[in-house]
C-alpha cells in the first residue's frame, strides 16, 4: 500500500491503530497508539514508526514516538494547541526529538526530499517550546564522513537557537580534508 503526494511516496506493509474515538461526530476525541511497520520512504526501508497519539479540536499530541531502521534510531514527542482543529500563532507548541547515529540520507528522505547524494552519520537533538507564532528552543546537529548533495565532507556541526522572534546560529562548520568553513548568523 502506497500513499503518494507532491513530495514523496510512502509504502507500508502494516499500519495499526489501537485506541478510542469518543465524543460527538463534530467534536471527536481520539487517543491510542499507532504503529507503522515495514515501510519505505523514497525507496529507503524502515522497520517501525510508533507513537501514542491524542487529538481533539483543542490539542494534538504525540508521545513516546520511535523511529527504527538498521542505521536510524530516533525518539520524539510533540504537541500543539489547536482552535477548531487549526493551529494558530498564539497556541502552545512543544517538540523534542533525539536522533542517534542515523544516516543523513534517511533524514533527508523523511523530510520529503530526494536522498540521492546524501549520506553520513548524523546525531541530532531538538527541543522547541513556546507558541506557534514564537517558538523557542535549540537544535544541535552533528554529522561525519558523508556527502551533502554529492559533495564529500569529514565533519559538520550546526547549532541553532530560537529566541524571542529571533533565530541565531552561534556556531556552524563543515570540514573536508584541510578545508573548513565556519558560519554564524542571526
């Protein structure tokens, strides 16, 4: 079974949801556990994607999320406030993602992009909180021995801070052999 949209194809062997739907037809409350196993994104085979879910017209949350592939292991949780099933700028948000020893190409594929030409070991920690219109938090990414759009690199790191309506990059670099490019910005 495959789902196609403008950015990627997702094919799965098993999708299981065990949970409850309560409330009225116009205002349902959904809670349970979803498990998508043996699926592919952009031709990359994944073992399992699972999470506890809760959704209502005022909030959506994913807890205890995991993503597994031979070369990728990630944990995640996220929530957002809603008004009549729509996220609005003043609604609260939170997200925590930890990626352990992943393949950079897997992350690129999951982002809906062509993963050809992307490889390397990737570790990332993401923490975001605040509101839809003003998220705050930090993103730290490290990669090694890979390719970005077909160009080889030895090491790369990126630190991004989300502040009060300000994004700063206090440190970022990429190395290839004796070459190094540093980047900062806001």
